[in-house]
């Protein structure tokens, strides 16, 4: 990690039952640190049931759309001259293989949350590793946006 700070976003993604909406992938020679992440959901009814949100390590890529530099991942300080090594995938059509669950909670579809990890407790993604955000909605289809702050 060289102190390049990045922001990754899924953009607006339609979710259904059990879908990875954002996956960050550390370069083969570079681990990354996740300092925070968030999600917001576009629910329309106060009576909708909560959705399950999971931050988890993933052992395969699944089938996802490739994120683009400047759209799905960008430098927080654009005067950094280094090339971004971390990549982003969004909107799974075939789910990645799940690994360890880092966080899991239910969230009402009309809300959102952003979580910061305290210093020295950030999530480390090892060289070539993957970290994803998966949302499971039992009954309805929603749109959502997921964001992640990364140090490379």
C-alpha cells in the first residue's frame, strides 16, 4: 500500500434475490485496505421487509460487468501520478463464490448506511484477493448504490 486513496462505486444497480453489486479486486502484487463502505437502497414503501446486506471475501470473480476508471473507481487526489492497480466489477449475472463474511446486517429498503472502520481495524484484501458487497432481497426488486473507500 502506497497511500493512494481511491473511491469505488457500483453506480445504480437493480438488485434481486442474492446479488453481488460491487466487487473490488486487489492487483496481483498489491494488497489494499478498505477504510469504509456504504450502501443506499431505493425502496418505496415503509412496509417493505428489510434486505440482507453482506460484506464478504469472494474466492472467484463470478460473471460481472467490468467497472471503468473514472466512473466506477477514481483517485481521491487526482494529483497522484501512480497508476491505479485495483479493479472494480459490478452487477453480477452469475454469483462469485462466497468466502468469509466480514459483516452482515439487515437494512430497510428506504434507508442506507455508511460504515467506517477504526484505524488498525480496516479490512485488508490480500494480493489478488476479492471483496464484495452482496444484497439479498426476499421479495422485491430494488435499485441501490454501493460505495467503498480504498487505500492502495
